[in-house]
C-alpha cells in the first residue's frame, strides 16, 4: 500500500452530531474515493443515545453504490455501545459479539464485514474468549478479518495467540505519547491502525501553533508547501509501513488535504527535527 490508499476515513464524529448534513458526508466519502482512500472505519458505539447503529447507517448510506460495487472496504467494531442515557458500555461475551455483528451487517446493509474489531477488551471476559468468538464469526463467513482495539502489549500477545488477528487499532499521533504496541505489532506481522491520528479535534489547531511557534518547523512547512496537519500525518506514515492512520474528517477539503499529505516525503533531517520538537505526554492513554 502506498499514498492515500494507506489511509482510513473514520466516521466517529458523524453520528455524534445532532443533525448530520448527509449531503456533506456523501461529498466527504466521494472525495475520499476520488483521492484513493478506499477504507472506512465505523463502530456500533458511534451513535447518539438510543439510536444504536446510527453511525454505521450513515456510513452505509454515504457509501451507497460504491460499497455495493466493492470499491470500499469497511471496518466496524463491537463489544462496546452507547446506552440510551448516553453512557458507554462494554460487553464482549461471545453471544453479545455475535448479536453486534448481525446488527452491524443490517445497519450497513451488507452481507459480510471486511474487518471487525473488538472495540474494548472487557475486564469481565477473558480476551481469548472474545477473540475466539470473533474467529468463529470469521469462520462462519460473516467477517473477513478480525482485530482488537485499545490493547496493551500483553493483550496483543493474548489476542494473537487466541485467533487469526490481522490488525490492532490503538491511539497514536504526532501530538501524543508513543505506543509500545506498535513495535509488538511489527514483530507479529500485524497491521497497526493509528486512531485519532491527527491528535483529535484540537490536533489541527495545535499543529498550526507548532508551525507558527518554531521557526525551523515554519521553514520545513514552507519548503514542503505543507500545513501542520500534513506534517503530522507524514510523520505518522514515516513510523513504518505497518502504520495505517485512521483520520476523522467531516469535510471534503479535510480529506483532500490529508490525502495530499500521503505524498509528502520527509527526509531524515526533517524527521529528526519533528521528533526533537514533538510535544509528547509521558504515558499512553489507550
Ligand atoms: N478504536 C477506538 O477506540 C477509536 C477511538 C477514537 C477514534 N477512532 C477512530 O479514529 C477516527 C479519527 O479520530 P478522531 O475523530 O478522534 O480525530 P482526528 O482524526 O485526530 O482529527 C479529526 C479532526 O481533524 C480535522 N481534520 C481532518 N483532516 C484535516 C486536515 N487535513 N486539515 C485540517 N484539519 C483536518 C477534522 O475536521 P473536519 O471534521 O472539519 O473535517 C476533525 O476536527 C475516528 O473517526 C474513528 O474512526 C477509534
């Protein structure tokens, strides 16, 4: 994979807006496909209170015929959902995961999910049991690839031992802590999807401040004709071919700018500079 095909468009925030502009979401999805982004991320938990599956329905509708024509690959997640009172709950028992997969297939309007992830490990259920349930759903033909999210190194190893896990999705961004799970994924041959890869909703603003406040970064951005967000994304892509950034975007312009960042090439000195000035909390939050 190279260029924009290494990016995933995430849709977490779409379903959290009270009245999402469906025309804008369809244009955002169209911009993604246009620039070479063919992978999309959602979850059962991405829904307003009391409307389980809304994020999946929005994504399915925005993708429409592209999905049916096989031009888009969809990842969704279960074992985690939103209660009617707005709080989030975790339940990764095998029977719950099966019912979540069935509900996701229906919400998305498809017969097989390309990639299905356990959204959060459930402290009340051994991880091997949850992953084993996903492996059974894969064997039954309901999902193609399986993975886990929000895991530490020991959990990645447990998940890998329990089933044919293809991917880990954890939080990783230029504006955030390192994640030791990345090196473990590389060693085990797993893909590492980096979520909130632009640093979350305030990430773009913080990156522009960094560009304005550090003259060497100002010069780098000017030389490459790049914004702060684009530098952050190029840095993330340079952390290794196992890294696949999951980007949140609600506007075609954001998607196009991010896709363009996938073509930036950072030299060794550029990366060393960005590492030197990187503001980084001490501990991982995932
Ligand atoms: N597995 C998990 O537990 C988990 C947890 C959190 C998130 N995720 C996944 O990760 C995805 C992304 O995470 P996120 O939504 O937290 O945040 P993010 O991708 O770090 O940042 C999203 C923000 O960046 C802006 N943006 C996007 N591209 C831009 C560009 N090129 N230039 C300037 N601004 C740009 C967006 O603005 P606009 O909206 O205005 O375009 C939005 O405000 C989610 O949608 C979800 O799929 C997974």
